[in-house]
C-alpha cells in the first residue's frame, strides 16, 4: 500500500519510524508548522518533520486541510491515510480520497476518553488501565469504528509522562498490526458504543492549583496526571511550589496542610496524607521535598497553608 502519514509530536514520530522500518511505502508526510521553542524561541520543526526528513520523505505543513489540500493529496495517490496526533480535523473531501480509508491511533480504550488529553485524564481519574485504539476516521470526534484495541495497565505512582512513553511503543506495534490486516484484506472493524463514551478535554493551567483540603488520593492522581504539563502546584509564602512526584498514605491523619514529618516531607490532606518526593519552588530547580523543608526550616506541626 501507498501510505500517507499525518502526525506531529513524539508519539507520531515513533509511529512513522515504525511504519518505515516495517518496509511500508510512505508517499508523503503532513505535520503542523514549525514553532518557536525555549527561552530563545528558536524555530523548531515538530518531531514528525524531523523523522520524515531523516528518511528523505516529502513534508507538507499546510495551515488547513481545506482550500486545496485535497487536490494535493490526490496527486500523492495514497491507498491509506494514517493519522497519529496530527492536531487537525480531516474534512470529508480528504477522508474520501484513500480507497483503504483513513485510520487513527488514539491513546485510550475507546469509546472512553474521546478528545485531546486521554492519557492525562485516565491518570487524573485514578484509572487502573488505559490503552490504545486503532480506528477508522469519520467526521466525528474519535467516533469511528474500532479495528484493534490493546490495554495497558497504569502504575499506582506512574505519571502521565511516564505512561505516555510506554503507550508510544505499544501504539506503534498495534498500529502496524492494523495496517497489516488492512493490507491483507483481513481488517474487521467494530462500531463504538456511543452510550459508553466519555470525553477528555484539553488540560488547562487553571487545573494545576490545589490545596491540601482535598483527599490525598485525589491529589496524588491529579499531580501524576499533570506531570509533565502543566504541573500541579500549591502556594506558600505568596509563591508557587510545583509538586512533581508524591506517595499517597490513605491511613494517615492530620489537619489539612499540617506537616506530619519532614524526612520525608509528609503533609496531611482532608483524608490521608501525601509525601512530597519532588518539588519545584518558584525560581528554583527541582529538589527533594525534604530538602525544600530543610531550607524552610519546617518542623512537624507546621502548616503548608497560603501565607503572604
């Protein structure tokens, strides 16, 4: 088959590389525009573009897939379009081009977590399992018929970033299996049960602020789900203190925000307590929670409540 690939971030670059290493023909690659990165705002190509250029593939970066993109794609004569986190909706005129259809890698067990941030919401909600789904694209939001599903267990202390690394590898393997089935004419797609659908909207910076007046387990899951972005934080001394890693003690007792011990730094919540393993005080680098506590000269019984 002649495959047209569309994607942008690291997970898409890994999928593209796997497709090429498996010996498939890729006639072109569509990705988002180069963006300024870092403090110096250096214009940087997305990971998919870097992977495509490394393999000598033609790269297209249109602002939209409307206004002439369909004609451009027809000239490439794709048998199949493969989409992985492209970041743009494919209009009907593009969906209709490849005779083998358009398939998408989605990082959830569809119909759960349709939308932009399925991995993060699975962690935030304390799920024990997530996975990858390969589906045919239609005009809806992650509503197409399912080709393959591969479950993935979520570790109790695993962050969204760590989970995404494992999903990337599993996703590429599952995508290749689906492509092989389509090529062999053996693909069998199953409609989604819309009644069981849930949504995974984009994360926002406003979600990141928390206080210790919530159950420890809920906060632990929020902190894991917002790592690496936007990173959960509380305020102390009028400044942000980001929390990157925690352990949860459901049985501990104390007033919300009360420091139960400093080595390690354990803080009581509305129910249970959190051990703050890694924090980032505003203006500082990441450090152990106990090191931050020592620098602030905290003692057991002190409170981590907002102070001015």
